C-alpha cells in the first residue's frame, strides 16, 4: 500500500522517460536524480519490506533514464 506521499514506480518511471526525451528534443543536457523514499519516516511499509522496495524503485528509475538515485533516511 502506498502512503499519500509515495508515487507509483511506473508513474515515476514514465515521468523520468518524458523528461529525458524532452531534454534530448531541445538539446539541453540534464541530470536526473531520482529520490527513493522507502525509508521516509511516514512510509507505510513494514521495516522488513523497505530495503526490497528501495532497491526495486531505484532499479526502475535507473532503467527509465535517471542518472543517479538517492534515498531518504
């Protein structure tokens, strides 16, 4: 279950892909840093699921074109 502040990973991936494509269309170099909030204090995830969720979200963001991924603690 996603908390109110969490975004579905597929929606975030689509957004990253759109931003990368837009930057390429206008020839503007950008760096996209995707933040993974699995460990955010208000996360609804049980502690035992946070690492797996963070890794899955990070991999999804990188596959979508994010240049780097950071996490919250």
